[in-house]
């Protein structure tokens, strides 16, 4: 569940200026149109905004929520019961179904109490999505060795 959310958000590698969203969709059986790619990118960036908010970054949560609400409607998310357990499931197919599956994972993470542990790196050049597995939920960087080290070095240089 967390993996699919992070994998989707991380289709854009900001530092490398690379976007693999079209390839990610094709691997899921969707041949995206230009409009479909635009909508999928909007959903991805709305999710990234909420993950940044989980990491203490001020973002427009209402705007991100509106994008995700629209995607949830298009995905025709509904509750189904599998073996007596409720599950959010997309009723749509194609692009809307694939995006709906990601949003269903978000709903499952929220229901399981782990949604707030999904974060995006605070480094403006990175914004990589990750799961904060720290006991005290204090991770701010995707990688202490890369982004965290860069931030520490910048702070050190600023003090000198």
C-alpha cells in the first residue's frame, strides 16, 4: 500500500528533472493521452503536497484535496467487503481506475493509522516520497546521507 503511493509520487525525480509517469501508467495497462498525463500529474503533485504537509511544510491543503476529491469521483471509489472486511476499491477502469487504486491505498493507510507517516523530503530539489519508520516519526529527509547531509552542510556554511 505505502509502496504504491511512494512509487507513484516518485515518478517525478525533481533533482534529475525526469518524469516517468507515462511509463508507470503503461506498466499498469494505461496508454495515457496528453490530458490523461496532465490529470495524473495533478493527482501526483496533490499527493506530494499532502506528504509535504505531513513533514511540516506549509502547502495549500485545500487545493490538493480538491484535486484528489475529483480523482476519487472519477475513480468511482466505493467500499466493498472482502471476507467481511471493508475495503475501498475503484469502480472505474483505465486511467481513472489506476489513479483510484492509488487513492484507495491512501484511504487504507489513513484507516490503518499510517497515512501521516508518509512524507515528502523537505529538500526543495528532491521532494522524494518516503515512509517515516522512525519510532518518534521525526524523519524530515528521504535520506540522511544525501539530503540531510546537504542541509547540514548548508547550515554549517551559513554559520561560518
